[in-house]
């Protein structure tokens, strides 16, 4: 579904992505772990070209990622994205947030888009918040709305860029539950996160990044019980003992 | 009081002229200002440069000069024959749009980058992102300075006297020709402008209150 080959990216002098080769099969749930600054968010953001790359090839559903323009917009419509800071449209109600892109981008009739929007809000458990503005919701509710907004486009793959990092601890689970549900239904997902519980529970595959490189690529079980590289051992040592 | 009562018709016609000029120029400058602001934030370098040049050229030119250009120089170019009123409107629109553009651009800068990113990630193009996501939020943030620009425009309409467009700035000439006390006449004009500004101020208050709930 997603294929990256020999992808390189620099931020000035910083080499953030070093020869990334990655293939995510349809229906697979891939969790990307790594210390901060390891390039995992950047990796996630290159897949729908929110970050352009210096060289290499990225394919989504067999199509090479086009340069800026209408083609790219069309491809982005098929790739759902959930951000760390939610990024719900602040001047639109929750239901408008969910129905807006189907109406404007997919040209779905308004009534139909809102009906489907309500179903999705129902599913993430915030249908009763439909007429509120994002700022009136808790972080967990906002992130669930953001997931519903991405799902409204019926994406082929979902990207999650640290979806729970900005949440209060008691709200993390309500978001992870929605994500676990999606994973069970067979959605193709690439999740950048620090939630080890989610990685163990829902991931088919764990990728460990450090200094812009993919250091390990294995199943959650073998990664958590028997990490091969020193960098992964060091990382796990730091997060699992605190 | 006599100055006003004797010349009520004169004042009425003059302020009607002011209001007409203002309404056309207000709408025109908001539209053109938004377009130039869009150019200045667009990903196309040529458009950005054009927007930058436009703003810096027009903003640094005295309005009198802009209007004099359209009053006296433009007809010599013999492009399209336009009425005085139309030319006055064009001058005011071109001038005010530069200020509207900069106010809107500062509004655009207040909208978090994440809003545009989310919109692009959903498949919106540049124009859709700007018109449906960024601009509406930018305008909300700049209602007071945008009102300032429009109030300045209202008062700038008086410079259109140079065009023989009859408006409030031209009243005193006729008063003085007819031997009235011009000082008193001018005070009435000032009061007239104060009254004209009231609806703008009320509109600003109303918009500020309505939109403060939403975000």
C-alpha cells in the first residue's frame, strides 16, 4: 500500500531520513518507535508530502507521489492523517469538520456527507458534541473527532503522527481504543507513537528508528523481548523502567 | 444652525456622494486586498513578487498622487473613457487594497500552520485551503484593524474633490461661494462623518462578539 525506496531528506545540515526503505502491506498496522529527533514524524509526514523529500521514491497504492498540484491533492484525499495537535478547523463545528472535506473535495451531497459524518461521530463516541466548536471539547474528544474527519474521506491508509502525545493521561485510552478498533477492521495504518501498550496490542510490525535510519523492523513480540541493536536496547531501557 | 438648514439639500447630496464612493471602494478594496494577500502567501514566486511590489509601491505613494494620476494623467493615456466617479473609485480601491492586503496577511499569520496542513492532508488545493479554512479565520482575527482601514477610506473619499465627484469634502466650496460661515459649515461636515462612522463601529463590535464565541 505504501512503498518508500531510498528516501533521503535533509533539514539544512541535519540528515533526518537516511536511505529509508519501507513497504507497508494492505491491512498492516505498523508502529514506528524511536527517540525524539529520530525522524519518525518526518517519515510519517513525507508519505502525503507534507514534507517533501530530497531524493528517492514514495508510492501510495501503486502510484508514485506526484509533485505539488491537483494530482497530489487527489492522492492526499485517499491518505488519512491524524496530527499530534488535532488541527480541527477552529471556525467549524464538529459535524462541519467531519463533513467538510467530503463535500468540498469529493463533491458528496451535503445531506449524505452529514449522515455519514454522524455515523462516524457515533462510532468514535462523540455524536452528542456535533454542534460544538473544537475549542469546547476535551483533547481526547478533539482527537476522536479528528480521526472521524480523516475516516470520512474513506482513506486507503491512515497516518497517525503521535496522536496521543498532546493528551492528558486519562484521555489517552479513549483515543487508543478507537485506533485499536480500526486496526481490527483491517485498516492499513502507520502509527508514530510512544504508546508501547498499543504497539504490543494492535501492531503487526514495529519499526525502530534512530538518527534518521530504520534500525529494526520486526514483530512487536520480538522487538520488545529481544531487541537486536544496542540503540533499541538503550531506548527500551529508558522507557520501560521509568 | 442656519448654515445646515438652508443647505440641507446640498449636505444631503454631498453625503450621498460620499456614501456611494465609500460603498463601492470598500467592497472593491476588500476583494482586491484579499486577492493581493492570496498572491503574497501563494507558493508561486512570481505572484508573491507581484504582490510585494504592488503593496510597497502603492502603500508608499500619497493618496493625493494616486487620485491625481487617475484625474489628470489617466485620460491622456486614452485607454478607456471612464467617468470621474469610476476613476475616483479605481484610485481609492487600488490605494486601500494595499492596506487591506497587509491587514489580512497579518491575520493569515495568526492562523496556526496546522490548520492549513490538516486541510491539505484532506485533499484541499491551495485555493480551497485559503478560502475555506485560512481566510475565514484570518478575517476574524483582524476585524478591528480592518475596520480602521475602512474608516480611513471613508475619510479619504474627501480627496475625490479633485475629480469633480461631488461629495462631502466639496461642500465648503459651495458654502463659501454663497457667503455662508465656512467654519460652521465644516463643523457640520465633521459631525456628518462622525455619524457615518457609527455603523462601521457597530458592525465591528457585532462581528467581534459573534466570532469570539466560535474560537
